[in-house]
């Protein structure tokens, strides 16, 4: 169920991004979004006013996560 919700959210966001960039050349706002569990739609929760403060830096204490494609497909078959 959790994987299914993540896939629903990812699919909704993928479609939202495509629709935005097909109709506009402006970048999407950097924001935190929430998801309606019933519809799968995501909605803005809060904007990131100082987006430059949101840097993505690797954590030296965490090893790289490698997921084999075979596992992704096997997990997908369990939920769908």
C-alpha cells in the first residue's frame, strides 16, 4: 500500500510537471507539497521563500543506496 501511494504521488507529479512545462516556460515554484489520499492529487503546503538555502548535500555517514531494477519490478508486481 505504501509503495502504491508513492507511485500514485510520483505519477501525479510527473503529469503536473509535464502539463506545466507544456504551457509555460517559467520554472515551477520550489515548495513543499502534500497529497490528498483519496484523489492522489498533490497541493502546495508551503513555499520555500529562500530556495537557495535548500541545498542538497550528500551525508558522509550514509552509504550510497543502490536499488537493482529487478527489485523495483518485483516490488511493483506486489502492489499492482
